C-alpha cells in the first residue's frame, strides 16, 4: 500500500447492545462482561456490558477501511478512559505502518471530555502534537452529519434562530408542508412532518436533517416568497440560512474529486466565511436562539480541522484535494447498522453477535481481493445472473406482448384530432411543480432526430411556469415547452382523480379507459410524427404517474403503521 493511502482518520463511536452471557468452551470462561482491556474499572469487572465502543480506521485516499478495536462497556465510556484507548490505538496503528492524522467522534459530552484529556479542547485550534511524531499534528474532528442533526433538533426545540439577517423560523417549513399538501405535485416532495416534528429515533435520522436544509426547500420557499403567498412574506432569512447550511453540507460531505475541497477555492473561502458568520450569529443572538455550546464548538472545531488538514495534505502529502467525507463517521454508522441487523427483532445485537460480526468485518477488509487481481466472485455473479434470467423467463412473453398491443390500441383511441371532441379542462394542481416534472420527462426526448418535434417538447425557459426550474437549475435542467405542458395538464386533469383512490393491479388499464372516455385533442411534434410522438409521451407520463401513485401509497401506509404502533404502545401502558 503506497504511503499516501496509509494516511487517514481514526473514528470512534458507541452503540447500545443487548446485555447477555455466553460460556466459551475453549477459554472456559463466561463472556459478556465489561472489557476495556487494561483500562477496565475494577467496579465494573463483574457487570454485564450494554454498550460497545468501536474504533475504525479510514484512509483519506483509496478504499482502505479497517476495524481496529471493539470494547464492551457499562454505559458510555468516560472521557479519560477513551483518551487512553485512543492513544493506544494510535500507537499500534502507527507501529503497523498507518498514519493517524485525525480522530473523529460525535458531539457527546464524554467524547468532548476525551478531547480535553488529549489536550485538544480548544475549538479554534483542536489539535495537539502527535504522540508518535513531533513534526505532525493529531487533530480532533466532530462528525458533521451528527452536528447537522443537533442543529435541526435545536431549531425544532426553540422554534426559531436569531441570525444576523433576521429570524429563521420553523413555522416557514411547516407552512411549506401544508401548502404542498394541497397539491399532487409538490415543490418540496421529500419534506414531511417527520422533518419538522421528529419523534423518538427520527431525531437521529441524518437524512431528515440534510433534506430540511436542502437547496430544494430553499428554492420552494423562495418561489412562494416571490409570488407573495401569505405566510411566506417574511421567510427571506430562512431561505438564506437554508442555502448557507446546504453549501456547508456539500463542502463537508464531499465524496468525489469533482466536489472535493481544494486550497483557495470558493468552497475553502465559504468555510472561512462560515466561521465569521458563526461568531457574528453568536454575538447578535441570545442563548435561547443560538446553537448549544457543544454544537457551536463542534462546528468550529470541524471547520478548523478541515482547513488545517487540507493544508497539510496539499503541502506535505502532495494531495490535489481532500474528500471531506473521509473525516466523517459514515463507515462506522454502516458498521453499527450491520450490528443492529444482527439483533433481528430486538434491534440490538447481543455481545456474542457483536464479537462475531466484528471479527468477520475485520477479516473481510483484510482478505478482500485487491483491484485487478484474478480472484473474483465471478461464479456468484454468474449464479445471480442466471437466477435473474430464469425469473424473467417465467414471465409469459405472449401475455406481455398482448398487453402492449392492447395499450397501443387504447392510446390510438385516446387521441382525437377533432378539437370540438375534447372538453375544456381546468388544471388545479401546482403548475410550477408540475412543470418541473414535465422538464424531467422532456429530458428523455432531447435527442429526438426530428428537430421540429424536439422544438415542441423543449422550451426556452421564459414562460412563467418555468420559474421554479430556473431557481433550481445549475445550467443543466431542461425546460418543458408550453405545448408539452398543455398536453400533460390535459392528461393529468383526467387521471388525477383515478389515481387518488387505491392503486389496483390493473390501474394503468383503468387510467387508459378513463382517458378513452374523455379524449385528448392536443398533440405535440411535427405533422409527420405527431401521432407517434404524442402516444410515446403520454405513455411515458403514465408510467411516471403510476410510480408516483405507488410511492405515495407506500408513504401513507408507513405513516399509518407508525401511528398504529404508537397507539398500541400507549394501550399497553393503560
């Protein structure tokens, strides 16, 4: 392994497990008790472990990942003991040829205590002289996704932040959810009540925090603000805050060379600006409407560590860039996910299972075939491919062919060139969000051979309904034409009611029957291709709408299941 691939991060985190005992016939002793090596407190030696502390290495370059240590503890390991375990792990890793430049943990109190015991408690300079090399630094870093969850949870708890540009209010996100609930096509389709009112474990779901402060949410709020929709007239500070946090998330979670952090780049300057912004925010807000001290110090420490590490990697290790996701704890969280899967319905694995999966993971990362070797999983792949082919062969090709022919005939009957045959249909959904979906559909036809046909599908973006697409676009989104929008609005106005009810097995055929009754009298494409192109576009849109309808039902079913479980638990307490 080249030297530049041996520099990396040591990640440390804890996970709750199910206490259990197991008699080892080989060692002739009972396992499952607290085991922190030489640092096990005497008072806990005969207590069952209910937490597991895992230490893992991840390199800055390449795909090198290695589980280093796994310890059973009673509750959370205190900061002083963690510091000793981390120092020993660093010394052993360095002796094995690795270079530990960063230690990453979450923002828990005991982890910050570990920083202080190591002498790196200052968030403005969270590093110390390396224990194995006086020339190098050992830097402390807080896991950014965890910090973002803390930021979101603080906003949910306090309802608003007082930032330099105004007040960031949770109610703006709630109003956006309520506004979108009126329509089938939404400006922020991923935003739900779970994002603004998380319950129990939902507070720890990273995805919800990233989605709440996403560019899509900022664009949706900006759109409603520009249209002077009541309830969104004072949301400019919320929009700016979302955009700032979204930029920070992209910078501190980059995972490829294109979006990676480089010296003196706009992203580098954005990190420096955010440190100034954080100080300004703290100075103009009272403690109730600012971040907690742990979160604020974690952000400062993470950004300062990132900037200092980038200089070190660029100037000393000759890196061109730094992928900042390599100093986050994502691999460790994935490892904990495997542990929870082992627990089955208990959701928390037992200590014996922890040891087994840890050994498997440690061994797997060591014996994994290197890239370019002649040892592969080819036989397994062949079996999987053959199984897939057998499944596909089970589907009657004759039945599929008949269905396609029936759909094609129905599409022929749907289209009617007689303008008087079609009725005036009022589209009652969100036109900007619907145009965004139409733009997605238009992308499929941007390589049409006939230029006249293409011109009737792709627009120039000057129409009012394309405002939301213009907000979201970074230069690559497709604008739908007014002809395409009119056609699909006609189709949606007819099928919208049908798809609001439960989706049946033959829902697509039911939708086609409904269209056949009402007729579609709007066409796109040139005179030569208008029938064939219109049929293709309508069919593509129907497939997309069927997918939307099924996903919508799945989300509703998920909400209903959570509600049922909640009431079932409450019933047991009575």
